[in-house]
C-alpha cells in the first residue's frame, strides 16, 4: 500500500504537468513570453510605458494599438470558423467601408450618419456572403473569394463617385474613434473592449453561442433537433461583416483617406492565423474568442519586435511564418504524443 501511495504521489505532479502542457493556451502564452523576452534583451527600454501629452505611450501600448483592427476582424472570423466556415472577404469589406466613408463625407453627410452607413454597408457584405453560403450552399472559401476578388475594385469604383481625385477626408468624430483617447487610454482600445465584451456575452451567455457551435460541430444533427442552421450561418457572416466594418472605420479614420488597394491587405490571413494559434479548428464546432485575441497579440508582438530590432521589413513575413509554424506544431496532438513516446523510451 505504501509503495502504491508513493507511485501515486510521483505520478500526480507528472499528470498535472502534462495537463498544463496539453492546454491549448500554454504554447501561445509561451510564444508571447519568449518574444517579449527577446525584445527585453535587444531593447532594454522595450517595456517602458510613459505618459506623453495626456496619453499612454510605449511599445506594449503600441502593440495593443496596432493589433486592434486585426483583433476586430479575428473575433468575427472566429465566429465564422466556429460554424465550419471561412471568410476571405474581410479585407475587401474594409476597403469598401473606407471608400464609402470618404464618398459620403465628400457628399456632405453628417459624420455620425456616415458611420452608420459604413457599418450598414459592411452588414450588407456579410448578408451577401451569408446568402451564398447558407442559401445557395456554395463552399465558404469560394463564396467569400467572390467578394475578396471584387471588393477592392468596388472600392475603387466608389471613389469614382466623387471623382476619385482627392481620396482624403477630415472627420474629427471618426478620427476620434480611431486615434483619439479617453483619459490615458486610446479610444480604439475602449471601442474594441466594448465590441469584444458584447460578442463574448452573445457567444458565452446566450443560447446563440451553443447554436453556433452545434451547427459547426454537426450541421446535420443540428437540423434534426430543429436548429435553423441556415439562419445561424447567416448570423455568423453578419457578425464577421460587422466586425470587419468596424476595422474599416478604425483604419480609414487612422489614415483619413480611402485607399482600397492597400488598406487591410492580408488582414484575412492574419485573422485566420490568430484563430488557429488560439486553438480554433477549421473543422468548426468551437469558438475561442479570448484565445483568438491571444493569437492576435502573438502576431502583432512579433511584427513589432521585427520592426524595433532594426531588421528589414522583408523579414517580417518569413519570421512570422516560422514562428506561427512552430506554435502550430507544438499544438499538434500527434506531435506531442510522438514527443512523449520518444522521451519515455529515452528514460533509463
């Protein structure tokens, strides 16, 4: 009995350690910690935060600040992926929203109304994607590819509505939402916090979240129990379009110009990577909003680190791809099982 007790006592720490290292959050957290550790070594003042002209400044604040548009897109993407879908059109929606904002401001509309029109256009884009996927049963990657390839062209056509010769605009109201600050905190962080909280409450504190995951996990079974899978999928693409619309507002107001060709370029790839780094599966069935946010921070922290280290910007995509690959490999259950077996055989 004593020997059995000793064996049990020895295996408990090992079990707890294994539980920690198999948790989906541990590897993104370790990756983020390692990135910050390297930053601290390369740049001793990396973690310094100061107050300048009544607002917070510093590398950590800059990471959060610049991560906001991607984070807005990524949480919407997490909902769509949770239904076993994908949305490649989010960058195009950002471009369209920016063009609409510039067009309506040039037309003289009140800027509060411009914001509502821009978000309504983003919802229409989400409605279009939802119609193709939920009603016409087109594969999500193909359905959203249609708007992805045409959206930036639509943005350029919208620019032509006011001549397209002066795509810049001035809007203290919209720019306040993007580059302003409330007390010491950048406004866009407060805006993101409100949207994230509302979406988290919707997904985690209402039956709608269960419906999303049920449809993503097994749509046939969901239909059998009476869930309107088409309506749920429709709603997911509306949420994705709405979140991308807010990202478009933030980015357009930040640069106060309409540039459909480059605004939000490749944001869909960063958003998908953030969801996957956060433990989400393209097979659907689960939605991890908090983990998705952690994935966004890993991507943005890596980008900021490369820029502050003095490396040429060309290294950004390559280094980002390598780090993301390593994190995803460490999250692989098959790879972890193989490593455990290898270590077990190596023990005397």
